[in-house]
C-alpha cells in the first residue's frame, strides 16, 4: 500500500525527491504518513481536497482486501 501512495504522490509533485511516504503498522490499524515541502502540499491535497480524498479512497479499498484499516496523514516538512 505504501508503494501505491508513493507512486501517486511522486507523480503528482514536481519535487519528488523531497517527498517521504512512511508506513507505521499496528495490530489492525496502519498509518501512511506523507511528508512534503510546503510548495508541494497543495498539489497532493488538490482543489477542495479531491486528490487527498481519492488517495484515501484507494487506500481504504486496498485495505479492505487485507482486512486492515489505513489512515492517510499529510504533513508539511
């Protein structure tokens, strides 16, 4: 799941080298943390949060196959 988010986010951003995607796993929950520079945050979130919502939807759908719950968080560097 981390690879999917990494692929999507790096293709959206102009400065892909400065974007980090980290996966923190717990028992049933996993958190995917996207850390990006301020100049790239807007591209990742999208207008009215549409891209961020789409990323969360894809991650939720993938998580339902494995029975895990994923939370996607976007942070600024």
